[in-house]
C-alpha cells in the first residue's frame, strides 16, 4: 500500500468558496441520508463551521473534511454535520452509491463529488491521521499510545442503517464517525475511556479519536475501537434463535451479568449521587410531559393516558414517602442491538452515545441503573413481537433470566424495585410509540401492544 500523506491546506475563505459550490448538491443529497435528522423540512442554507483539506484538489483525488451547519428555517438553530467530501474527475462505477453530484462552478468545477467514506483511499487517510496523531487545520487526531495501529489494514464501509457512519479496518478496528456533531464532552468517548481505566472487559477500549472545536468547546467527531471479530449483535442473535424456537435464556442471563459489570465499573470510575424527593419530582414531571406530548402526537394513546399517568405518579408518591435512589452514569440507550456476542460466548456493550433525541447535557446526567435495564427489557419484548407470531412467553422468560443474571453480579434484583422499573418501561414504550408513528408506522402495533398490557392491572410487569 502506498504511503498516505495527510496535509493541511486552505483558508477559511477557500472553505466558504468550497461550500458555496457544493450548496445546490448538498441541498438535494443531505435529506436522503439515513443519519440526517432534519427530514421533512427543506434545507434553506448552510454555514461553514470548519474546513480542512486532507488531500489536494489538484490531484487525481481530492478530499475535504467539512463541519457544516444546516439551516432549515428560522424556528430552530441549525444542526452541525460532519462531511467527508471526495472529488474526482470521474467517478468509477464502484463508487456510484456514494455520488453527491457534478460541480458546475467554483474551486471544484468540472469534478464529481461523493461521500468519501465509500472509498478506500480516503479511509486510509483517516487511519493514518489517527496513527500519526496529525493536526490538520482545526482537526486534532489523538490516540492511546499503548495500542498499536497498523497502517496496512484494508478498510470497508459498514452499510447497515445507522445514525452515524462506521468503517472497519481489516477486522482489527472499527471507526465510528459521528455525523450530527454537538459541542461538549461526548459520552461515546468519555464512558469507554472511563471503563478502560477500570479494566472493564465488556467494553472495547478506545484506540484513537478525532476532536475539533465547536462553539468554543472541544467536541468528539470520531472514535476508533477494537473490532469484535466474528461477533453477532444481540438483536440479530435473538431473532435467529426465536425463529428456530430456541431457548435464549442463557444468553439473556449472560447479558444481565455483562450489564451489571458495566454498571459497577461506571460507578467506580465516575461520581454517584442520591436522588431524593425534589430530584424524583423533576424526573416524574419529565415523564408526564413526554406522555402528554406523545398523546397529542399519536391520538391512539389518548384512551390509555390516565392509566399510564398512574405509573409515574406512583413513583412520585414513593419519593414523597422518603424513598431515595442512587444515580450514576449509565449507557443511556441500552438494547439488544447495542450488545455484541463474540464467538466464544462473551458479551460486549457498545455505542455509549446515549439516546439521540436528548441533549448532550441530559445524556451525561447520572441516572438510576434501572433506566438501562428497562431499555433491555423492552428490547426483549420488541424481539418477541417482531419475528412471525408474537411470543410473549419467550419475552417473559428472557426478561426473568436477564434480571437474574444482573442480580448474580450486582447483588440486587431489578424486580425488587417494581415502581421505578414500571415507570421507566412505560416511559420507554411511550417514546417507542411516537418514534414508530413518525418513522415506521408498520411497527406501531409493537409498542401499542405493550401500552395496552401495561395499562391492564392483571398483566402489569
């Protein structure tokens, strides 16, 4: 493989000129991307946040890294997105899926531009920049000096649908590039680094990462971690075993143990707090607000609102009686798809970015570990209603096994706190109803069945 040279070039003015010539193409291309959050609203303009030239335009292949704020009307501030833009005189057929368009004017006039993550050469550039700890314009490529990064790893783009983009390098590393960038400390790097300090084997330790300044704060743009070779994600594995009518309780129990190990390591690594009456009132108020908002957005929920509200007011009543809870840093968006099972049977937990709909500040708040547990229990329920005929007995057995496994490590069975668990599961199901109504109407029946079950006294939890 030829040597990869990372170079810095281009002024702010040249970056603005580059964005101007890309403007009409990006307005058409961005809304079609899976990771673009502003679907359904027209793009009205762009603001350049940062630009760096990684390969010169004068060559056969040009490569630009852009941070672009996308405006979609005056009602809300524009979201900032990370773009890797490649440019060629002509696009080879293998890169057809990456096409953005043909530039008619400006610095790239006459060239074809495309999403560079589909191309091996730009992917090599990113890995070399991380390996050599390059500084390119406002980009800071950093790494753990204790981990080796080889330069001869063949890259490939992960093409499955996800809210970011990922490259796998020779089954050795996986590079997750965040697409929607927010300023501040990102838990997707913060928490795995904290877990690495605790030598927690359940989370691959970060090898390298990319940062840039956004709104005056250092912000994470990408994280390189060891690739779990031959692993199957928990969602795929659960559906496969369910389709064969195979028992999944052993895996669910192991997942519970893995979750407890991660929670214990996070509690050692980062501060914990006690949630009393005032803190729980704020938590319950948030749940009630989300319920009312969801009922307005999805009228199917309206008949269930009084019973759903009771799940939250019961928690408030418990707090008024003096009950307290311990809160700590948690995963924040735990479900079967965030877990990987290695061929030897070991489970890993990945993607600590948190729930995308919440602000970065909210995602970094200490929370009761039962929030993660509720997410996983809902995931078992989803799997049981997503493959052929519904299998509620399968879900119930997995839920019980998962809680048992968690208790084996933590010493505390999640089912011994039914009021908090019920509140979190209910809150999660309400979120799912809104999500499915907006994005996947064919799946709406899955969380609605849970809502009906949660509001039937004989069947609750």
